[in-house]
C-alpha cells in the first residue's frame, strides 16, 4: 500500500500476479486523497475473494529507517529550524500503526501477517521494472522526496535490481518543478501537469536564469541552489491525513527577485508566465536527459523503465526515443506515489527469490459493475432520467452498441463511456472516459463548456488503434497508459485539431484489441465511418476524481450537458442533442 501520503492506494498480489489495484481518492471522492487506504484495501480483498486473515504480507512503500545515518548527518551539519524537526517527529508520533488502522477500519477476521517496509524509491523502481516487458533495462525513479532521496537510478536484470546512483535530500527535481508550479499560480497538490500543458504556448526565454537554481553534476545527478527554497530548513506546511493533501510554499523570496512577482492563482496568464512555464519544462528536460545520457552507456541497453512522480511528465517521456539511444520506454499507469503500492508488493515478492511472471500491459485493475447493478440503478433513477428528457435503450449486440456510439461521436456529441473495470492511475483509458470527435476544431471548447470547465490551454488526448500509430504519429512505440507525448505527423494535424496541441504534439494512448476489445471495436467503428482511427478521450469527471461507480457516472451525466451515456450495454441519450 501507499499510506499516510498523497495518492493513497492499495493493491493485492497473489502468487506474483496482480489481482486488483485502486486509489483511495476514487472511493473517498477527494482528489489525491491522503491517509490510510482502507476503502481501497476493502475493494482489493473483495475482488480477490479473501480476507485480511489470509494476507501474508503488507508491504509499505516507505521505510523510515532508510538512510538513517545520512539523515542524522544532515541534521548535525545543517542545523535546520528546531520547529521543523519537532513538527516532523510530532506528526510521526501521532500516526497510528498499520495494525491499528486495519482493526479500526476493516471489521472481520484480523490481519495476522507481517508488515514489511520497502524503501520508497526501491518501490518506485520495482513498480516500473518488475511489471515491464523487459528482461533487462535501465531503471530510473525521480520525484519530490521519499525516504531522504529524490532520484535513484541503476539497472534491472531478470528479477534483480541494482542501484548505481542517488540524489539525496534536500536536492530534488520534483521540488524544483513543484515550487515553480506554485510560483506560476497553480497551488494545489498535483498541479504540475498544468505547467506542462501551458509550456508549449511559451518560449524558453528564462532558461539561463533557471540554470542558477538547478546545477547538473558529472555523475548524472543534479543539485539545487538552496537559497531559492524553503523545504530544507523551515516548516513547510503539509497535510497528509484523511483528506486532500496540501503543501505550503516551497520557494523563498529570492525566486521572485530572479523571475518577478509570483502570479496569483486568479490572476491573468500573461506571455511572461507562458515563457516561464516553457523554461521550467526545458530545464527539467535538460536535467532529465543529462541523467539518461550519463547512465545509458554504462549498461548499453536500449530499454528504460521510468517511475516516480516526475515520470508523469509525458512530454519529456515522449522525447526519450529521439533524444537518447533508448528505443523502448515503459512507464506504468500509476507512475507516482500511488504506484508505490504495486512496487512495494513486487519488490518484496522478488526479494524472496521468486521469478518474474507478470507483465502489466493494461490498467484495468479497479472495480467494475455488473449488468444487475446497472439495471437496479436505472430502475431506481428511472423518473429522474425521464425528467431529463432521456431515452434508454439496451444493445445486446456489441457491434450495434459500438456503431451507434461511434456515429454519435461523429455527429459531434459528447459521450460518457463507462465500461468494465476502472483504470489504475490518473488517466482514463477507455473504461471511465468522456469521448469526442478529434476532427472538430471546436471540440475542446464544447467539452469545456458542457463538462470540464477547466483552463483553455489544457489539451485533450487521442486514443488510437495500435495499427494506426505509425501513420498518424512521427514515433511508433506502444503507449498503453498515455504516458508519452509524440509529435503528430504534420500532414495529419489539420484532420485532428481537437487532439493536436499548439506545438503539433498529442498525448496518445495506443489501444489493443487483446486488452480492451470493446473500446477497440468502438474506435474501429469510428474509423470505418470517418477514416480516422482514433477518438478524443478525457477523464470521466467534473472537477472531482474519475468516476468509480455507475451511479457516479449517471450523476455526472445528468448534472452536465453530456449528450450520451453508455453504461455497459445500455445507451442513455438526451432528446434533441446536437
């Protein structure tokens, strides 16, 4: 599990195979929910048909004993504010143990197994390498901090991983990116993707200034000029318990002396802000590729597995093939801290000498809904659905269901698509998705008006048939988890303006018939009608976590201006939609 931190989560592994995985936010309905993942644990046990009494090991992606001597040496040398240390100790002292939380939140047979701590970045590395298709690969984890490290790299071979280098606290690329995200007026935990989306609208005019903040080292690592940051000395406010995580300002006034006054979150986004966003992304990529270029010759492998919160930087990930000797890139669908649950489980499993026997080639590890549950919901809410002017039809024939839905997309309608088991990780990948026509230049505005109500600069993604990637994109790699951004072929961009970013790129998801046959069939039907082998895909939500249950999908459909909702085999359509 990932507990007592943002993106709290749990998974269940049986005999080296993943059975279930989910983030706590989906059940609690608070983005990035932090705390103990009791609801996710309960789901995993239900999915596996087991109880806590049958669980042998709970692996935690945190080991407070890791690098203890380095921590003590840092305190002795740096002498941070005593209040900073006392607050950390006080918070840890108030925290219940795992066994107490289980007893309080999960009635029934008691847990009798062992709680095993796994160092944070070892869990990250395992979450990428041990579930990848690679027998050998460079392994890299980069994030804010975990167990006194912010970056770790090495090589994975078979079931073993060898760490070759680290960046320790207080230096961190994740902290650099998060601090600049706050400076640009995006204060919420997890807002870094907004800076990444804003960056293509700017020019890298401030890179030289930012190089004063981040310095590259010969071993592939990096260090911060700590005068610009607060996290290492002062008591930055953190909220990690039972709610939405929050982090206080990470930067000092010296950053504003360098770049100018910070942007208020309600303030205008100027070209200067766009240029700073582009410069932040450019400097991140400079450090990221410096690390990759330094490490790659040591192993000679052309495979790389990436993890950590910074591995969610899909723009940088998408450039790996063209900027480095690596030809195959694997980033699992929950690269950040939530994914540490899987990493902790597999790291412990393989530490026992067990061989590898599992590849995560899809992300559908969350709860599903049966036909009976959907029917019961429609019966209970029938009057409400009728009052909204909706018609309800059931399609036992999957081909007919997909053809009707594809035709509605081609007509410019906005579709809520709820199928199968929920995705693991932050991306909607065709089971909890809102779909639209990528050919419509106005589709981004339509979606923002009808449902999403988000910043206009943020792009929407294409879900592409695997066989169509090479024809439409300049790169041809498997990207099942929407974790890489590729350049769309220049001659194709005018045909799919709704999913083409301002710089000609798109954050694609490759869709395979073997892993999501219904979604594949839907896109095939759209391609047969339009000649375009992709649909616009965005997450099924409205300023909330992605929907988990069918009732949440119906609620979102009814309170927004979505045109069609497809719940399993049932199609719900508003009358007179255009």
